[in-house]
C-alpha cells in the first residue's frame, strides 16, 4: 500500500485523491489545503509520495516545498502546476521533483507517482548508502548550474547575463565553445561567444552544456591519470544527448532528454574516482564471460551499478525526476512501467545507438508502442 499526501485547493486536492484511489484502490492518503496541515501530517505519519498543487510564484505552497525538500527528503515529490513562472522557480529548488501540468490524465499521474516512489526507494538503498559513506565528499552540484538556474527565473537576465556567469570561469567558457563547435553539434558556422551560443541554442541548452562540461572538468582535475577514459565517456554522453534530444517532439522535452543524455553515465566518474582501473576490469570481464557490464559492476565492485550511483548523485544535485530515472534505468528500462516513449526511453535507445549505430532497438521500441524505426523520430508527445 502506498500513502499519498496531497496539498492543494480543498476541492481539487480531494478530487485528485479520490481519482487516484479509483485507479489504484490499494492506495491510501490525505488531502489538505493548508501547508501547515501538510507539515503536521508529515510529522505524524509516513507518506510515500507528496503531490503539491502550485498556482503562482507567490503561492505559499512553494515555501512548503522548500520545507519538504529540506526537512522531509524521503517521500517522492510531485508538483502539479500550469504556471510557467512557478515552473521556472521550481527548477531552482535544491531537490528533485517531478513537475506535471494540472490537467495530466489521472492514469499518467498515478504512473508517475509509482515511478517516482521507485526512484526514491532506489536512492535510499542500503548498498548505495554504504558506498556513498565511503566517498569522502561527493562531487557537489556544479556552481554554474545553480547560478544559471537563478538567472533563469530573473526577468532581467539575457544572453549577456549567461555569458558573464559562464565567463567567470574562462576555461569553462572556452570548453563550452569547443563542444558547441565540435562535430557533435554540426553547426555550419563557428560560434565565437557564449552570448552567440545562447541566442542560437537557447538558455536551457547552454545551461545544460555548461553543467556537464564543468562536471567532466572536475572529474579530469581529480583523476589526471584517467583523462583519456573520461574524455571518451564525455564524447559518448554528448552523442547520447544529441540522439536522445532529436527524438523529442518539443523544445522542453528535447532539453530534458539532452541533459539526461549528458549525465546518464555520471556514475562512471564516481567509480573512476573511487578505484581507477575498475571500469576497464569490468569491461574486459564482461567481454570474457559475455555478461552485462552492470552485472559485473554489482558483483565485483561496490554492490551497485554506475547507473544507480549516477542517479544518487543527480538526486543530491536536485535534478528533475525524469533525468534521475533515465540515469537509474538506462540499461534496464524494462524494470519501469512505462506508458509510452519518454525521456527514459529516449536515453535508453540513444545510449544503445551511440554504442552501435546499427542497433535498431526494435524489440524495446515495440514495448513502448513504437513499431518501426522511422517512427522513432519525434516520438515524445
Ligand atoms: Fe551506462
Ligand atoms: Fe552510456
């Protein structure tokens, strides 16, 4: 049985709870309209998921989300809103949230609740906790990600603001431009400034790129001997991001798929930091005994896979649920009850195609309702 807490308008919150219980009769829950009542409920009972309805950037319930993320990190957190400004503000909260529009069909809400509860459970897994305790300090969320998110919600920000934030670290700015001008982007002309990159690729895309570039740079700095290996993972991630985002039907989803693609293998960087040489051992052992590399990682290493460690890291950085879920299950999406072609599906397919462009992924695509390779273009509704 799952316990759900809904904080919303009296009538709509209650109705949503009733609708959820109609699709999942085994679920139970409470609907409240005052954030103080929600805090009290969380202090007295355990909930698996909290759904918060947010109407405007000044909504009290946004402040409740700050409390929820800081004080009650266990339940899965979903936010329902149609307000664009609130949605942007949510991106700056230092915690992972699933955000969906108010009028999302109840079956899709229930599906997302189930999936985010699974991701939360995976992140609380004991082996992962033990491993994380062994790491003296987990890489912190890139500062540039936090600063760019703040700029994203400020109306006064423009391309020059982004350029100045990234330009605070000239080496980072140079590296972002190098990536933008690399074959991975296939641009016809050379981009010579961050401001130009923002006007061509968009604010969110440049934020995502700068974030991942700074993650890889930090890994390079602490693991100089593994520089080549890290460079290979970065190239593979750029290619995965490119393929995954090309499958999305709109800009918001394309940006999400891009970020998820860029960071899906970030757990490998943790393994490299913990034990240089471990990933090579995994690869050769997987080749020798013809078993999946993730199985070898679990058995021979730290009891967890790079996918799980990566998801944990992205969770501590406060990235959105779909990005964490894509990292967690990119090798085994079949363990998630998918209702269609989504960010996880895009990253799974893109990861396989980045490793082998001839892999048609037909069998998997059929399981998410896609039957021909040609349909894999613009799949995500
Ligand atoms: Fe992977
Ligand atoms: Fe990968």
